[in-house]
C-alpha cells in the first residue's frame, strides 16, 4: 500500500513539473550555490511579459521577425511574441520585402501603430535606401525607428559601381589641370580617384567603362616627384607616369556611396 501511494505521488508531481504554470509574484532563490539557483527547461515565451532564457537572448530571436508588405512602403513585422509597445532602445531586424520607393517608409509590429523609418541621424531616407532582400537593423528612439544598418546608396547617373562603397565616372572628363580636376570632382560631391580606386575600377570594371586606357588620366596619388602629379591608364591598367600639375589631362571622379 505504501509503495503504491509513493509511486502515485511521484507520478503526480512529475506530471505537474512538466506543465505550464503562471506565477503572479516574485520568485526568490535561496540556495547558497549558484549552480542550484536556476530554472531549467523553460519554453519559448508566448507573451511580451513572459520570462525568457539566456539562449533566446543570445540568439536575438525575440527581435528578429518576418517582414511583409502591407501597403505602399508599409512593412508589417511578425514577432514571437509580438510587442506590447515601442520602448526606447528597442532593436528590430528583418529582411526587407521591398525596395522603398519614397522617404515615407514605415513599419509596425502586430496591431501597434506604424512608425517611420529614418536614417541614423534622424533624417528621412531617400528612395531605394532599403533594397528588397536587404538585412535591416533598426533602433527605436522617441517616436521613430532609426537605421543602424547601413542604408543602400545607388550610384549616380553616368557612374559605375566599383564595389559596395564606391562609384566611378563612366567616362573621362575633358582635359584640365590637376587643380581643376580635383576641384571639379569636389564640386560634384566626389573626389579625384586615388591610384587604388582607379586601378580596381580599371581591372574589374574596365569593360564597362569608356575610354579607360586610351590616354593619360589624373589621379590623386603620390608621383614620387616634388613638382609633378600622377597619371595612369595610357595603354593598360598598370601604366603610370607623372607630369606638372598645370598641364591638361583627362580625369575621372570617384564617389562614396
């Protein structure tokens, strides 16, 4: 009889330990050993006020969601669990389902209000700053989300991408002095290409650039000559020389994206 009762009590308590319980007051751990002051076997949170595990926090799972398009430049983000509000410092991340067509891109979670997405300095985004399939990381500050990840910046018209950070003029600009070439690029919100930038463009994108090796072009780099500036590109990507900066040669501008 006693054996039967013990087995029954064991199974009853074992069943209760595996169930889901709701505790509406603080839990205090009293063991003097750190290894015993733990809760093991916690499942994934089902509500924004539920406790969660260290593993969930480390994986950033609660802040990463599936984004869907719900209107013109409007994104709905599904989280598990959904949020109950937008506290300052909240991070959200997702793969964008759209390329934004305007500065009025916005996002929401669940049934919460839509909030604007701004750049890191709090200014409106330009169109195409967020590309379809791009990983986007946001932080909520005051009344809007700000992009933590780098906005996508397309190359200007008549320029070609060298890499994800830089663009170069498709064609050379007519001959001018080194000083005018440098000033012209600055006036275009760019800069006279360095040797490294020009060489990478020539080597990787030469077939997509016009007149790349038909004459000398100014670049902004050392010429190993106190009275001259560097010239490149007459014949191959490796060819270089120098000339007095008051002479006239073609040039290209580079632009940071």
